[in-house]
C-alpha cells in the first residue's frame, strides 16, 4: 500500500473528538481531523472513532471507556529542524506552551547534552510529546516519530525489540544509536539510551530506562498496521502475536508488551457505508480475533 502503513492509535474514555480537536489546533500547519465515525452496539456502547493528522502524520483514536490509561511508555518525538524551517525554535516554544497547559512536564524544557532545546511534556489528555530542536547538520528526520520506552520487566530489551521489528517488517534501516556508558546507573552500560530505525519506510525510536516508572506498555496507545491482503494480515499476526489472551478484534500484544492492531487497509471503506452496513461489519469484527477480510466484505455486502 502507499502512504502511512503504521498509524498510532489512542484509546480514550470519552475524549477522542475533543483531544483530536485540541491537538489539531495546537500543532497547526498540515493538521486536521479527517473523519469521525460512530459505532453502535459495541461492548463499550456507542463509540467515536476519529482519524486526524498532525503535521502530515496520521493518527487514529477511539472513545471506548476507561479500560486503559495512556502513559509515557509510547510517546511521540516532535522534531523542529532549523535546516527545514527557519522558525524552528520559536515554533517549538509555542507548541510547548500549548501542550503544557493543563498538562505536566516529564522533563523540563531546557538545554541538554543532546539538544540545545528539548522538553518532554504530558498533555492534559495524557499523551506524551518529546519536543526537540534538531541538529541542522544531522540526517533529516520527519516531524513526528513514535518512541517506545522499555521499563520495568522489559528494561534492557530495547535493542532486542529493534532487531525483532526490523526482521518482521519491510523497508527497514537503522539510524542513530546512543548507548549508556559507565557511571550512568541505574541504567546498565551498553543498553540503549536512544536508537531510531525505519519500518515500512516510517521512523520509530526505542529507549531503555532502568529508573523507577509506574507505567509499562498497554493498549491505550497501540500501533495499527494497515494490510492490503489476507496473507499480509496472517503474516503480521503470526509474527507479532505473543499473548493469546490479548487477541481480540484485530488487536494483539507482542513479546515486549507492545500492542498492535492488524487491520485491512480497506477498513475505512467497509466502515464508511450506510448505517446498516456499518452495523453488520461492526458485529462481524466484534466476533473476531484476527480479522478475516472475506467475512468482513460479506458482512458489508449483506
């Protein structure tokens, strides 16, 4: 498929529409809500599914109850590169002010050894953003990069995850690698302070942290993989799923605890029909673990 194949997905209680509108207004530029679909008769009752874009990067979210709480285990790096935009510094400061309103700083906006200006903020909806003034002499990166933080039981496994993901996906490459050195306890020497890499032509980052954190990966922020064929769905499901009890409605959990959704690329089309078609498709996928495109198409056709 063309375009962005892996799309981050947020699980909210009731705030999917409200949060998307907030983020679109905060980021500006190539940012907009692109679609809202309301599903009925789900285990969570009536739920909104929202598609939106921030700085050209696609996201999805759902309002489906209080089952999961968003946390910083999966955050989003926002790159401000002076080589790509002359107002990078000012734009970073302006976005920080908008995101910190009602939120909290996880790392204060300041100068750090790795950047002249950097801050990690959790906004009022619980979503975490790492704002960074990029080195204009470095290799360019996209505006937004999902970043996975390996803590607790999976601390020290960031490199194993990077290697695993680059084996499973296509259009891969490794980028920057920075390791913890001696005297950086509690982090173990040699583990990954930061590394970025490409999957399906999209950039991601991983980090280890041995510090005390009260969060781990969960379903509140998942990565949705859009697949053109049933064979592709079968492939990713077989490679990634490691927790059978987490398999439901296209969702799975991998061996590192990261949640993925393996969905047909045409899901938007199948959910964009009449209310009757949408209801039939919804009831069909609610009975599934791994998605079956043929069954979903039959439900759509009636």
